[in-house]
C-alpha cells in the first residue's frame, strides 16, 4: 500500500534533473557559409530568373547567356507547349487533388503513358509527379532486402536515396569501371537474392555516356537485371531521341528505363517504361507513387506536346548537336579539359574549389549565367564549371560564351 513517502519519491523522480539531448537543429542555426558567401558576392546558387528568351535569361536586371539549363531541345518557350498546357488547365484545373491510386488518375495520364511506351519501345509506361520520385519508386519497389544493387559511383542522388529506401545491399563500382563491376558480380555469385545493375545513361556532372554494351554483357553473364536512368539522354541520344538504348542499338536489353520530363520534355515529372508486369508491380507497390498527389494535367499536356515535336521535328535535336559540336570544339581549341564529354553537358575542369568560385564570378561579370559544381557533387580538387547547350543557343551566343571562357581561363591560368 502506497503512503506519503511513495508520493514524494514519485514526484522527485519526475523532477529529478536528466541529461538533455543535443539539439538536432543546432547545425541549422550554426550554418553560416551560404550567408557569408552571398554577402561577399560569391554565392552562385538560387539566382532568380525574371524572364527567359531562348539562349538568354534576365537575371539581376541583366540579360545573360544561360549555360547550364537542361532545356536541351529548347522547347520551354514553344507556343505549342504553352497552348497545350492552357487547354489542359481549362479542362482539368490546377491539380488532380488525389493520388493516382485513388481519385487522381486522368485520361491524360493514360494517354501520355501509352505514347511514352510506344516511343521507348516498351510494353507499358508509368508517370510520376517528379523525376526524383520515379527513381525512388522504381528501385524501392523492385529491389528488396535480400537483393544486391550495383551502382556506378556517379549515379544521380535520387538513385542513392532509392537504394536506402529499398533496404537492398548496395555495391558501388568506380565510375565507368566495368572490371570493378565484374569483380563484384563474380564475388556475389551463388549468394541468395537478385542482382540489379543501375546506371545513369548520361551522367549529369561529367556528361559521360554509360558503356551500355559492356554493362549488357555483364548483365547477361551474371543473370542481372538492368535499370537505366535516361534523364539526360531522352530526347537527346539516338537517331530518334529515344535515349541510351537506341544510341547503342540495345533498347531491348534495358529492363527498365526511368527518366524525367524536366529536361528535353520541357515540363516536370518523371516516368518509367518496362514490361507490362513490371510497371503494374511498381504501380501497386511503390510508396512514393501511391502516397503522392498525381502529376497535374498542365505538365502532362506540355510533355505530350513535346513528345509530338520530338517525333515529328528532328531538326531541334539536329540543331542541338550542331551546338554541342561548336561549344566542345571551341573549348578544346582553347585547351580546356572537358572530361571527355560527348553530350550537351560540357563540364570545364577548373580544380580547387576557390578557383572554381572565382572563375564563376568572373564569368558572371561577363554576362554568362552558369554554376560551379563543387564537392561532394564532384571529387575533391576537381571542381568544374558545368555548362550545357540547347537547341536555342545561337552561333553568336556560343561564340560569346567561348570568348568569355577564353578571357577568364587565361586570366586565372587555367589555360
């Protein structure tokens, strides 16, 4: 039976001092680097664009050449995409206000998915509210805790987050090193679970194209599946812009293609294309897909119109590649190291972080709107200025861009 002393003891235990946890938010309140960089005029990120006109943008009251945008085919200002988006807005409103699983599926979703499947030569396709969510959904649904994922170290961040969400074992092979990949596959031979090789088709920082023929050879030898993230390849690589698979003539060897509408499709959202059964499985098991509001009609209509243009007007892609050749040729002639890129992503190796920041600032003063890529996005001591071209860049704009790089490169001793 409890008495007065028991009540005192209970109160003392409640009021007794305890060791408090560290403040989990302390790092946020201690973060000063961005503010300090901005105060010094050395913060290259989050620059608001007031207007866009082809290969130029209005930023901070100035008209600047933009290089770094992913609008590869230059369709974001195409009046046909704008009109398609307006019609969809009138028909469906501003939001689906529901997930695809419940009340958010529109006829436009199914129309776009059918067209994507045909374009990518797959049985079925599925759209997502963002490219990031597409990668999360596909990898997390198809890989489980008893499976092994094999990743190129330079894969996109969304794929790495997807691996964590899947609970699968993750193996990272050195960038483009298929001998390293084969060593891992051979060491895991005979272990339980499945094998999935996951790679970017075009790597977002280096612009490198994955060695798909070599990867397919290893896939077949070791009985693995293959997922290719074609975010930067769709609309760009291949005779018809179908991506890395078409570029190498290996479309049928890719088990799942994932991609985004935020680049060549001049919209927003993501997609996957695969066998019908694989798409159905992801549709019914991927939490990032099921528990997210559906992609709005405006974005789908714009992407669908972009797909129409991709299929009927190859001149946009042809102009893009002429611009790629001009920029790459100009940089090579000056002696810049562009890391062997053969795509619209043209990285310019600068080196130390501080030099890359100074290089960026000097380009900014010359009217070039671009950004540096610093660690951990790139290896320590190998910071780059990440440039890219689109079909809307004029010859005069590209020549001005090359001249600006020549000026700054000589000034800082990079060339």
